[in-house]
């Protein structure tokens, strides 16, 4: 089976590609495939003829999206449409990665896959439009608070701050499920190879605020969790350009109904990641 992965050099892509070693994986970089260019995408898919396309390419800098609106929609929305069109032309199946930011965070309780989309940021709106562009025959994987061995993420940020003398302040009014690429990648692989059409929430388990998560990172790293203190989002300085959903908890209901085993509590892969990072 031929599998084409966009964004293979990113945080999720680097954990995903090794899991495809029993298949023929095509992993073009940005210089080889501009996903925002329709002709480039259609040409690449016609030439490589993949059976499966997994789209990990995205503009994830949430605050930058507020000012770089055209780029955000080009990468997170139009590119998905180009990939979906190309997949339909050659009979391939598309799997694309989405986000908790397609919700406004106002719901009491965890979001299920069927909840109406209500994004409050440019990033969220661009990803919601990307879901629409993917179409009903695609696999859409929504995840949240992504961390991994590769690229920049909050675990690495917290570890860096712990090496400094300054106190750490993290918000205690945003709650979600930290998700680790080492656990997310195998599920994405299986959903894609099984051509499971529809929307799936895929996160690790264990809902915490960013403040609670920072304390968990400190404890796992052998540092004093009490160095981390709570604050409100409204008190952050400088003020973040993009609003964040206060509630990012995603219920993995569709995944359970599809017969997948429950994902691990985030503390397990967190400990493993800190061990790898040294």
C-alpha cells in the first residue's frame, strides 16, 4: 500500500512515518509539494498514486494566525480541499488532522464529535473550514494540546522554564486533554489504513488545566511542582492575540464505538517523553 504523508517533518509526522515502514511511504517536503498550490497537489497525487493520504501539514501558530489570516486559511483550509479533490480523482482515502479549537469552549462537559462547530479564533475557523473541505468521505482526527519528542511544544517549554530561577505561572481556567504524538500516531495510522470515514476525537485521557499540567510536568521531571503557580487567562501579560477555548475536553466517543482500545492517561506518555528528552 502506498501512503503519502504531508507535513511528515512535523511533530506528529515524525512519529507517524516510522509506523508506516511496512508500507510504501511517500513523504514530500515543502520544496517538493506545496499543499496550498492546487496544481502541485493534483500533480503530485497523480504521479505518486497513493492509496492513502494522511495530512499532517498545518499552520498551528495560533496567535500568528490572527494576523496571517490568508496563510492560515491557505494551509489549514484550501490545502485540505486540494488534497480531497486529488484523492477523489485517484480513488485514494484522505485522513486529516483537526483540533479542539473548532469549539468555543463554552460547553459544560466534554465535547462529542457531533457537537456543532463554533470556533472563536482565526486558527479555529481555518481548521473548521478544513474539516468541511475534507468532506464526509474523509477521516477527520480532532486532537488537543499536542506534545511530543519532535518540534516545539508545552512540555519542552515547561522543562526549559524549570531550568531557570524565575517562578512559573500557568492559567487555571483552560482545561483539556494533553495528547502525546507517540500515542496519537498509531491511532491515526489505523484509522487511515482502515479508511474509517467520519470525525474522531483522539486524545490521551486525564483532563487538567494548563496549571495542573505544568505541575505534572515538573513532578515527572523531578522538580518541585510548587514552583508553578496559577493565574487567570485575563491576567496573562502580554495578552495573547488569539482567544482560546476555556473547555477543550474531547470525548473519544466515536473511537470507542469503532472498537478501539481506550487511550492511556497522559501521565504515562509524559513520563516516557521526559525520559527520552533526558
